[in-house]
C-alpha cells in the first residue's frame, strides 16, 4: 500500500532546522537499536551452534507430529536440504486437517522453485491444495531453521527493550523482512532469555492467510549433533502484549532427527 505524505512549505520553513536535527538523532537511535538487537541475536545463534551449523550438516530427516487443539494429529516424515531450502514430506498418518477428502499416500515436495503434491504418485493440480502444500513445505522448513537464519540478508532486527514474563526480564527483539525476502513478510517479536541466550517464545503473524493478530509460540529445545533445535512447539492466539486471548493450543513435535543423510536435489523432484 502506497502512502502519500503531504508537507506544507510554511511548516517546513519554520521547523526545518529542528526536523533535520531530530532526523539525525532518530537515525542514531535506530542504528544503536539495530546494533543491540544484532548483538543479542548473535549471542543466541552462537549458543545454538552457529549460523552455518545446519548447512554444515547438509540435510535432515525427522518425524513431525502436528496436533490441533481438538486433538487431531498429522504425522509426516520430513526431509530438507538446507542449502537451497528444499523441503519434502510423506504423510504417515492424517487426522482431519490434512486433505481429508483424499485416500492414499500424500507426498509434498518443494524443489527450490515450485511445490508439487501427489496422492499415490498422481500429481494434483488444485489451487487450494497447491497453496496449502506450498505453505506447509516452506513453513515447516522455516520453523526448523528459523533461529539460525535471523542474521540472514533481508532480515531486519530492532531492539524493543525489556519485558517481564514469568519472572524473567526478557530482551525483546522485533523481526521484520524486506519486501523481496520470502513470499509474505510476517512480523515476529522474540522473547530472548538473558541467562540462557535462547528464544523461549515469540509472537508471529500469518499474513499468507490474512492473519494480522499474532500467535504466541512457546518452544523447548533438544541438543542433536552439536546444535540446539526447537523440537517441541505450541502456539495459541495472542495479542502484541503477549497475553493469550484464546486458550486453544496447537502442538508440534520433532523426533528421530538425523542429519547428513545424503539426499540429492533430484530426490526432491517429483515426476
């Protein structure tokens, strides 16, 4: 959305020098804020293994369990290649969430360019299914790698002060994205624990589905082959103050994680 800014010449003439000073001060404050945010995030990334830790492990396979607030479960075998952000899944169990009108084995694959969905080897060409498959392939990948990518180009960090939650003085970092970064530019607000250096929870939007009201995501970590991963996540509707407005929690687990499986790019091509 384009915004038009109208400035009256007389107002600019009277306050021009003062505005120039304020702009310089605001610019300095913004630079300091970004610097502190980047420092806090850098410490977090070092704590979980380092910015390149996952790329050095090349690929991953794991079992992913998704449970809705109503208790319906989807279970998938997930595979990613980190360089190129390739994402593949075979659904082993399906509740009422994943394509309930289809019987058979569902496979989704994002090859770095496009997403394909098949049922028992037959490719589907339904806009709604294609959109959801593309969303899931990219979202599941991002939840797995997010903490390692917060210093990537196109990611904007801003320090938002301290917020007390559950007796902890969390360092708050706002995350936004450049227009060219990702399909949709969501907003995140991270709660970074000053003692452990880890992100304990964060607020996020889902703009791909028009959801501007944030969800609160709470996470737990597990160390696997030298990296700390958020292997348990749960989220519910919240507000930007971090107050839960709807106590209906979606839960996600990752288990049986193995790296360096030797997957090839062509393994993510579905013919």
